[in-house]
C-alpha cells in the first residue's frame, strides 16, 4: 500500500506505520491545548502537552479547515444552520429530479448539444454573465463550434442572455431560482459559496443522462478545442481515466494531495463518476460550510479512488503545458510568454487564482483575450434584455471579432500591445 504524505524539513512531524492496523486513512495526533476561544496564542502547538487525536486537516495553529456544518445557526431563534438548509434543498432536488432530467433530455435532443456523447457544461448567474459572454464571443472569434455547450443559468436574465447569444441554456428555477444574482466580491464569500452548489447539480444532471461532461468555469478562453485532447483515441493513457482535471496550483492542505481544479475537468459517465457526484450532492452542507466544492470534491476523489477504484488524473502544474491557469499567470511567466507568443501547446487558459471578477476582466483584457463589447456588459447589458429576445439575436451586437485590449497593470503578463504602456503595478512587490 502507498500513502502520500507531506515532507517538510522544518516541520516536527513524525509518521508512524503500524502493522496489523487495516486502515487506508491517515490519522493525526497533535500536541495542541484544549481551547474554546479564538485567540491564536491559545491554539499554538505545545510540545509539553500529550498527543491528542485531531481531524487530519487541522493546521499547526489549531484551525480545522473541515469544520462541520451546524444544525442551527441560532438555536434559540430556531434559525437553520447549513445542515438543515441543505436537507431542505436536498428534498427539493430529489422531488424534482425526474422532471428536470426529462426536460434536459428534450433540450439536448432539440438543440443537438450532445456531440461524441459529450456535453460542455457551464453555470453562471447574472453577476458573472460578462465572463460567460466573453467565453462565447472569444471562442467564436477563433472559429470554434460551441454548439455542444449547455449553460445552466441561475436566473431569468442570464437565461435570456445566453439564448440571445445563440447557446443552449437551461434554467433550473426549482433548485437554482433563489441563487444570488450578484457577483462574488471575493473568493469564498456567501455568493461564491451558493454558486458552488449550482456547479455540483449541473454536472450530475448530465452524467445521470449517460453523457460525458467537460465542465468549465466561465473565466476560461479557448486556444484550441479542448475536446480534441480528451477525445484523442491515440492517447491511450488519457482514455483510461474516469476524471481528468486541471491542476489548481495550490499546495494548501485542504486541497492536497491531488489539488484538482474544480473549474475545468472532464468526466466520463459511468457508475463510478455518477456515484462520485451523487456523493458530492449529499455532502452539500459541507460545501456550504467550507464555501468550496473543490475542497470537498478533492477529498471525495481520494476516497472514491481508494474505495471504488475511480481513476483520477490531475495534470501536473509544471510539466503539463496544455491547461495553464491563474497559477501560471501569477507565478510562471515563462509559460505565459510561450502562450502569448503563439508557440504554446495550450488548449485553454483559465483565469483562476484571482480574487474577484473585476480583476479577472482586467487580466483577460490586457492579455488580448477579451471579445465582449461594452454594450453587453453591466447595466448596458441588462437594458438589452428588456422585452423578448430571439435565439442568437445578440451575437452580432455583443461580440467583437478582434480582441479588445486594455492595458491595466505593468507587472502582469500582457499582450504585446501593452508593452511600455506605463500602466501601474497591482502587486506590492512590483
């Protein structure tokens, strides 16, 4: 048996292998004080204390990054906590599942979305619709056929916009109708957390219909059609995996050891992957609590890999050049220079690792990856949605064939057009 453990020369960690102890889990004992307050000084490791069993994602300062959801947020007022909130949502989801699957089956057939038994799945609310619009416009500017994209819109305005741009949209108002319309201000805020559940629903829906899924966040742009990579039968190594994911780039313990990015991954529809995402649905209360479905998904990938033989591939963040993202944008300028020169094997670029939508837009604009006209953004875009919208009627007005380049920051990778622009720095280190 092989277990992957972190190795740090500066960490006073002792790894113990015990014979005749049939367990595939890692247990953790730490010399931490019993504490109830929030002061960091009351949580520090103390080597004079006895070893006490702790959750395995407990940090050295006593912070448990997998704190469990509460039944009530306020017991006296009977205000439901994340656990009861999710049970209510789960009840609604189960009651409507059969009807939604039937509607989706009809929509996929009517629009001819399924290609090579694969559907490209995205989900978005009104607050992030600028990024979706840019994905559609940028892909079409490169001549890509995105007829097999299905967008799960979480509000009526976004549903109309997607249809107006000529892409298939499904509005699951029964489960997603109360989702926030605004954008997440920062990573992990309440709006971000709620949208994470939408990302879980949409993948499972399509997988339950027996179709493979390429799930993509809306802050992705295409350089080549990524399905050509995943459908390449000559690449026999790739074909044997149930799930293939972009590397997140983060080394945080809550994402280790796989560090799969939940914003770009390919799923082969089979009983292993279907059960994986069903399990993720049932763990929805933990998604709400941790504000990250990626954190929960990574741990389920580990468990299902071990228990059920789920075959998982996470592309190496340094050796694999086909799927660069925010990690490379902020820390690997050599990869970005190669990408911008046109000599990169990259299929996509994912503007991950970025605090909010405002900066995502700015980074994409100065990279030369922005193709959405101002008239379709923010308040101007909302005015366009007044009245009836015909399928595809907004495409010409919203999309620019040429990249719309704006130079925002001198200390970030950018298009050649931004060379010597005199733009300010965004990072303190310059």
